[in-house]
C-alpha cells in the first residue's frame, strides 16, 4: 500500500511541472496581452506600450520568465494579480470556499440521486423506468449549462418566486466570513434565518452544477451494475436463494462501485469546468468566475497560478480516489 | 417533501426579514467587480462607480446628468491670461470620512490636492508604485505628465496648477475620476505603518458615501457619510450586488432582489418596460458605432467608393433589427447630444441604385472585401456580427461580395490597427468627458496605429483638430468642430452606423436617479420611497 502511494506521488511531480508549463504557455499563446486588454478601444501608443511591457518584464525571454515563475512558486509565492494588484494565492483562498461549497453540495446531489437511479435502471433493465432515466441522463449530459441555469432562474425564481435569483445569501445578512462556507458561517453568525437564506441560495446553482455529473454517474452505475449482474457469482447467489436486496446491495453493488468511484473522481474536473459557467450565471463569488475574468483581462499571473492551484487540487482528489480504489479493490495494491 | 420544507422555510425567513428593514437601503445590481477602491489606477466604468463616484469627490464636478461642470471641492477658480495657471480656492470645512480604520485629525487642505496628483506623476513618491505595475493609465492617457509643470500649495485653502501649455479641457479633466482627491493624512499614516496596499482596499474620501465592506466578487457595502460637505444622503445604506450576467440582473430586478440595474440586454428591455413595478429610464448615449474603411488601400482610398458603399447600407434596418429601435442612425462622428454637433449635415441617403452606379463610375467591378465584426457586444453596437451580416446583404445588392471576419476581442483590435488591414472594420467609442475633441481625436493623424482604424490622415481635418485644441473660446471651437464634421462627411472615412440609447431599469420606488451621459452610475441624491 505504501509503495503504491509512493508510486502515485512520484507521478505527480512531473505532472505538476507539465501543468505549470502548459498554463504558462497557454495564457501567453492567447492573442493579445494584459496591456492591450486594458487599453480597450482607446488603444495605447507604441512608446507607452513599450514602457509598460518593460515594467511588467514581459519583454524578457520566455525561458527566463518561466524560470522565475517556477522558482517563486516553489517558494510559495504565486505572484500578484496584474489587474487587482492583490496576491493571487490570497484571492484564491478568499474565493475557493465558495466554489468548494457549491461543488460539494452538487456532488452530494449527483451521488445521492445518480447512484440509486443507475441501480434501479439496471435492475429494471428495459423497463419504462430504465428508458426514462437514461433519456433524462442523456438530456442532462448534453444540457448547455448556461441556458439551463437561466431557465431554472426564470421558472423557479421569476415565475414561481421560490428561490432567490442569484448570490450566496440575502443581502440583509452581513457578517464577516469565518470559514468561507456560507452554510457554516450563517449558523455561526447566530442570525435567525441566515442559514435558510444561504441554503435557498444554494439550491439552483447546485442543481445546475450537479446536472452533468449526475447524468454521468447514473449511466456509469447502470452499466457497471449490468455487467456485474451478469457475472457467475451473482447467478450463484441467486441460486443459493438469497434475497434480491442482498444480491444487489451486497454482492453486485460493491463490485460495481469500483468504476463508479473512478467516475466520481474524474467528475471533479467536470465540476471545476462547470463551476465557471454556473458561477458566472448565479453571481457566485468563486474561482470559476475569477478565472474567466482573468482570462478576459489576460491577467497572466492569475491564469497561470490559478490553473496550477486548481490542477493541484484535482490531482489531490484523484490521488484520494486512487487510494480509495485500492482500499476497495485489493487487486490494485498488488499490481 | 424535504425540498418543499426548504422552500417553505426560506419563504418564512424572507417574510420575517422583510419586516426588519428600517434603514433606507438601495441595492444596485452592478455588472462587474471593481479592481480596487483607489479611484486613479484603474479605468473601467465599474471601477469608477464603486470608488470615485461614491467615496470620493473632485475639485470640480460634472453636473448631475450633464457634461457641464460645477464647483466641487474647489469653491472658485481663476485662470491666468495665458491659460497656463489655474488657481483654485478650496471649500473650507470639508471632512474626510471617519471609518474603523482611519480617524482624520484635520480637514481637507491644498496638501491633499497636491498629493492626489503627484502620487500619479512623481516617480520618486512611494505611492507612485504602491500597486505593483500600476501605470496610472488615465492620468497618462489624458496627457497630464507632459501637461503639468508644477502644483503649488499657496496656503491651506489655495492651490495653483501650473501647466506647460494651455489646455482647453483642463477643467473638465479635473472632474474625471482619476482626478479624485484622496487624503494625504491617511496615506502618511499607512506609509508609516508600512501597509500601503490598504489604501486601495480600505478607502477614505470626502464623497457622499463611505466604504463599509467588500466581499470579493459578491457585494460592496457603503453607508451615507454623515459629514459629507454636500449634505447627508437620504439613503442610509447603498449596496452593490455584483451580477455579471445581464439576463440575471433583469431577473433580480424583477424579483425585487435589487432596486436598480446597469446595462440591460436589448432583448430584455421590452419585458422590463412591461413590468408594472419598474421604470426604465433611457437616454441618448454619448457614443458612436462605426465601420472604418482602410483609406490607404485601393479602392477604399477613393472617396467615391467609400461614399457609394455608405449609400448601399440600409442603416434604419440595422437599427430596427440589431439595436431593437434603441438607437438612431448616426450622421456625424459625434453624437447629437454633444455641443458643436452639426445639424446641417445630411446623411448619405440609402440608395442602392445610385451606389451601384457610383461604383461603376469609379471603375470598381466585382469588388470583394472583408467586413470585420467585433466578437463582443458593446453599448454602441450590441451585435456586430448581425450588423455585418446585414451590411453583407446590402452590399450584395450593389454587386459587392463581402466576407465577414472576426477574432478574439483583444486580437481583433490589434489586427485592426495594421496599416495594410484588409477590409472595413467595425468599432465604436463612448465619450469620457463630453468634449468633442474626445471623439474627433479618434480620426487624428497621430492616432494612426492607436485608435484611428480608418488610417486616415487628412490635412484639413487635422488642422481643424489642432485649432480646436488651441483655443478656449467655446463659440470659436464650435465653429471649428462644425467645419471638421463637414470635412469628415465629405471624405467619409467611416460608415457612421448608430448612436445607441442607454437604459437604466429601476424599481418605481427609486427616486432622484439621473442617468449620466458619460455612462457613470451615481447614487448621490437618490432616494427610495416606501
């Protein structure tokens, strides 16, 4: 087990370097640069442009810029945002809890609905329930998030008036963040109604963000279950006269869980990507919206460091999944 | 069941909280997060709304809803005969805001004024570079480093600006956001403590509202500044709810989650107008949307060809379809609300047959060209792609084949500047300070490679432009600019497309909000009725 973990960790180091290089190159490959992005329709004179390029150090060879960047990052310094002039890591830490809260709730929704739906669909294979579930899953998977979010807002917030349109909590609640997680902070604030306000603000964005992972998890669970249900040991269990509940719950589901967990781990990446659109539409102050703004402004410092930090998090989650995988499936540990 | 309970609880909570409101509050759904709260380093309209127009004040102020100026922190001023010395008498008893992080010990003095400008100007000041990489874009962009010779503190309440040359727009320039007056005492205090960055995060000014809190990318809170020299505001709390998507802003306004919003999407305006709880204020925007020919490339170097192409385009159809009626066909490069607008100039008529003939007479056959379409929606042009398609169809009717090209926004502007650019280039402009020069400079010879996308350098026009800059006499300048517009129309370096209207939807309970022609959102003097 320890060797397995070590092996996984060893793989991470080159990956981080690869990602840092890709992030560094990606933002510079984008047309334009921070100075032009800032200038807008006004334009900037060639002299002034040269002066600013010099000041930011963008005229130095890429290799030098990259080297300095990496050295700083290794020292724990992720740089200063070119647009807001605040430290990138500080901005990230301010905004990340909002994204994490949203992503966790979305993931819980996706798992709590996706797995049972997949199991039932597999057990009742070919039934109307199976077909309907898979139809809905396919629709969910192909749903353009922006449109879907707006549709939910118009219906639930505009037409029915059940949920707030956007934001994280009602504006009447004003307290200093402690953990950055609004559900927890609202409870800590001791203000009546704050928790419910925070929760009601979470409903629509988490549903929107959960949509794609839910569809993927449901489909994956269904196909994994189908495969397992056709195995000899399931037939044996049936022949033994075990109750269907025991067969499905214990024998089949546990074995089907392995690919499902892998899928869930991979969905963390999807959640990060989905967060970009979900946060923009629901005015959710998280890192998705932050990254989009930074790309628009060609804020090199935020984009390259932001991508790196996000990649580190996704890798960490996948590492946890890998370990979990090994815990569930002893065969992995031996390989 | 669980979900139902949640909804019920949320509803209950909302009702309970509704009863708690006693302070007068206004919620503004704004479109973007401010980069910081120092009014000078940044140049976005949303930065200004959140800093200079709420927290700070200036020596002179633009009148509410106009482009004329009135005394602000300066009570009065005199200008020397050569136009190079401006002496301002400061208002007495102006208090800087008292906040949790700063308690002023003195009132506003000439030292504060001097400091406010010198920090953007004198490289040796630690404040010049207190934000890494700040270029003080606006200060530089308005030519202040070359314009200012020195700023002299005559006494506590008198300050003199000495210029290197006369500048007609100097007073209106001082009403601009970057010229907001900051507290030297606060700056000194931070310098001593070594916490310079706090200057833009915990701002202190003399304006109508004082800063309370900013939750990054979410909410900005202000409260009325009791000691405001213009009198305490009627609103107790002013809140900016940052909501980047226009459709979501409209939904929030309808749902009562905000009281007023900026920049509605053209498609939402009809729906907002139909809502009986809302008012939709509108105003002619101080802007122009245009398409610039590359006047250095054949056959667009010929005036007749440019004129013929202008006559081939049905502008009214574009305004109806793309601007959804919220605009008017543009004749001149400056909008009709601007002083010196030449009303006598007639637009080139929409006449495809005449256009066809003019092209044939000019020896142009089987012309194929490119039309550039911006990838973004701007106030002066909400849908450049659609505009390009309509022009393409109009051109087809006169036998001109057009191909539409577009690039990512920054790349688009960069490529557009190329001297050998192929094709006609859509762009536009929104005014900064209400001066005609602030529009016409776009076509000046020195703006080639910067903002002159027609790559047009006409001696007659350029001379007028320079003459207009060299005099302070408004009557004379009006005459000069009227003439310049004639030259422009005769030479047709642009297809002037439209001046768009700007809308500001708000709840009916909001009173006293005046739309600003410069596109600023100001909340001084605003009130809510219950």
